[in-house]
């Protein structure tokens, strides 16, 4: 029989009402609230980063290939042929091998070892950009037309189309359909099926094109929503005086975002010709991704603070338990029990308290996240946070790490106050009341 565990179990489930029972309840509440906050914070931050990244990727792709990568589409790009041999090679590209630093416990070493990507290239599509000015009956608005062809994957953008439909891209004449953002449509006071004229600079002359609104989208990334409208690629090619097979570049989607840097380097160094360049979405929009990385720091701070609250409360509870059981400690020592085994009694008891708090913490934390996922009662200002509600995303490995880490770190810190047991003299302890 494990005597320390037996005694700890009898103490923990004795049901005796005393001062220590109040302290234990406070400790359980503290642990449960700490675990609940850690789970909720981790799920919310993970969901926030995932949704923002998803919006950017679905509109822009993971990697851009063109003759020139610029942050502003105000200047016409050098055209690229959509029938270059590397395009067909990219469509068939699967997993690749690459060298990267060895990672040990999340830290990179100087030694480089072979790695294999988690997936390959999922989709590739061509595009072209042309800036212009929209003129409606009530207002004028600057816009950048993003021309897309038949290879465009509308499934990515479909969740963000609020009204109407996607532009029709047929095999005959260029379509007059245009997909506007909600922000642009509101400023121009136009809706689905309304028509307006877009003015362009074509060479040294002014050109006009009549478009009809086929749909209205809203991604929530207002900085980019107000700039871009989607239309038939052939409209942009004609305005740029390009041949039918010429495009500004290609957008590449990967199976797994973790392979972004590996594929970007491989495409640039091994696939595309020297007169083209490739850039990852992180390189195109560094400010957004740096902002998202700051959320990791917020997560670590929250987890650290909540863990500190749980540890402090558990240390207080353990000290109270030791002082209340001073008489029992003296008797056990008088019977020849060693300090280490007596400390085990209180550590087992503390583990029961911690596990009890973790159970309720998981129940509260996961429950709140599931309620938020279903009812979305935590609302956000979409202009500031790019989202209208706080999204949640469970990463079960993170959830498991929070629980195991909380238990182990708490018990590790409780080894220090448990040393009080060795300072208790049997004679004085037995006489202690």
C-alpha cells in the first residue's frame, strides 16, 4: 500500500468542515479560473490569428510570382506569358525537400538538417492589375481592378460575397461584371445590377469602360477592400494593351501554410526564370503579420500571469494544510516516518486540489469558447480588428500542454513550501493544538 497516497486521500475526502476547507475552496476557484482564462485566451488568440491570416490568403494567395513585386499597383507591370513552362511544373509540384536549422524544444540550432514539406502546391492562378477612377451618378472613387481568369478559385472568396454573385468569366467576349467591396459600394451608393463608368489612363489617352455590379463582397480588411474590385481578366489585358496570353503574374496557394518560406525559396531559386521574382504574402504585407506575431507575446503574458495566480494560491493552501496537520506530522515522525514520505502526503493532497480546479477550469473555459463559437456574443469593431466578432480555434495540443504544464509547474513550486515539514519537531508538534 502507498501510505502517503492513502493518508492524502482520506484527508482530501474526509468532508470535515474547518478553516482549511475554506482555503481549499479558494484554491480550487483560483486554479479553475486561471485554467479557464488560459484556455479561453489561447483559443481566442489562435482563432484571431487564423481568421485574419485566412482572409489575407484567400484574397491574395500565399506566394506571388511576377516580373516586379511592388506594394502599390499604380504603375503598370511588365507582362508575363501564362504559358511559360514553369507554370505547368508548379501545378504538379508536390512535397519538396529542403535544408533548415534543427529545432530542439522550439529553439533553432546552427546545425542544418534535411526537412520535407507537409504538402505541395494546391492551386495557381493568373491575375493582372489596373488602377482607375469609378464615376457613378453621385460620387467618384479611386479603384484598382484586379483581373481574374477562368482559373480563379472562387471557393476561397465565396464566403465573403454578401450580395449577388461572382463575375462571369466566359470563353467569348470580355464580361462587364464587376465585384465591388461593401465599402466602395456604400460610398458610391450603388448596388447589385447598377452600372457605372470607370476611367483609365491608356497610354497617353483616357479610356472609359462600362461595368455592371454583379456582386458585393466584404472581407473586413478595409484597407484593401476599399482599393480592389474584381473583374474579367480580359478587360484589364485590353486596357494594358496586352496580348490575350499575357498577365501580371501568378498567385500560388499551398496545402500547408507552414511550408511558406520553404516553397518561396524553392520557387525563386529553382523554378522561375531569372527575370521573374517571387514573394510570400508575409513579405507583401509585413505590418499585418508583425501585428499578428505580437499576439503571441500577449498570450505568453496572460498564461504567465494566470499560472502565477494558481501557484500563489496553491502555495498558500499547502502551507495552511501543513500547519493544520502539525499534530499528525509529529505523530508520523514519532512513528519513524521520513520527512520525504510525509511531504508526499501534502503533495498528493495538493495534486487532488489542483486536478479538481483544472477539471472545473476546463469545463468553464471550453464551455465559454463553444458558446462564443455558436452565438458570437463577444463583438469587435471590424474597422480596428478586421473581424466583427472574436473567433475561437481549439488546438488540442495547446490545450493538453496547458493542463499538463499547469499541473507539473504547480507541483514543482509546491516542493518549496512542503519543506516546512522537515522543520517540525515531533515533540513540539504532538503537543501542538
